[in-house]
C-alpha cells in the first residue's frame, strides 16, 4: 500500500458494556462477515464486537476489527472473527475489505457486547457513481434485476450496504436512527449477461445496487412531528477475483442534509 500524505493518528478501543463500539464499526464487521460468506458459502452472523483499532492518515483510514460471529450451521457456536478495511474519501467514498476470516481456534469466552493486495488483471473503479436509471431501464432483464421482498429478508447484507451509504451521506447529523430507514425497492445492475438465473446478479462480483428507501423520523418536541422522507442510495460493489478483496463505493456528500434535521 502506498504511503499517503496527511496527518497520522492511531486509536485503539476495547468494547465494554459501558463503552459500546460505534454503529459504523458494527456495519464494518457485518460487511467483513458478508464478504467471508460470499467467498466460502457460509452463513455466519455477527454476534458482537470485542475491539477495534483505527489508523487515520487524512483523508485515508485503516480499520482493524475483532468481532465475534455466530455459526448457525454449528449449533450457534461462537468464533472470533477478524476483519480489516481501507477507507478513502474523495467525494465518492470507497471502503475496501482486505481481511475477513475467523481466528483459528474456538471462541472461549463470550465477552463481546451486542448492542490490500490487488491483482494485476483488475483495477479499483474510482469513477463517479452513475445517476439513477431512466424510467424504463429496469425492463432490461439482461442487465437489471429487481429484488423481491423475500430476497431482501434472505440477503440482509443489502441493508448493510444501505446503512453504510446512509451514514456516509449524513455524517454531520448525530440524531439519525437507522431503525427508521425502510427499504422500498432494490434493483441490481451488472454487465455480465451469462447468468443462468436473474437473481444470480445479487452475487455478481461487480454490480451496482440502486436502493430506494424511506426515512421515518420520530416526533421531536422542538420541531414537532417530522414527515417521512424518500431517498435513494447508489452503491457500487467490486470484488477482486484473485484476492477476494471487496470494495464498496458510495457518495460521500448529500444535498438533503436539511431534510433530516
């Protein structure tokens, strides 16, 4: 990894009952587990966070997260899970997961609290994200797939993508409640036309996810009842076919800041 200019800062944090991990660390851990599940065909689930370390070198950051994952296929047994991310923000935010693996050996103590090497044949897509497709674009079945509601429940990582994009677009707003974000529609685009079944596009290495959602804030004593707001998120996924590194890209700026205040 090339050295980048900027200020350096290293922060190490252990998770306790009185000091839970930030919500974005939970999302990063879930994304790392999602990457592992995609590659290994497993179904691990996040159980909690043990600790996380962050190295900041503006405008880049590297995250090291030690989590605990639950394996439903092994009777719900717990395993220590390690994942690391490289984050870069230049208008379009890129989040690359270069490590996602269980730590060897069983997880002996339940002290988690619930609350890159790039291959030569691929390159990181740093281009601007596309606009929302035209009105009839989703009729192109060769390239687009509209996700069914049942599939949204079965593929809860789609919500992880949305929540990461949503937080990125509204970093300056502290009162956001992610439980009030409701997905209303998801479409997936991929240039690969050789997939036997339409829903295989969900697992394409390189894909773009178009997500419509509603944000339903609580009543606020100072501002009264806040109306439901509609929003969209566009998330690009690239997975290196050799290293397995997964990179998500989403817009880091948002024109709707005042909408959610």
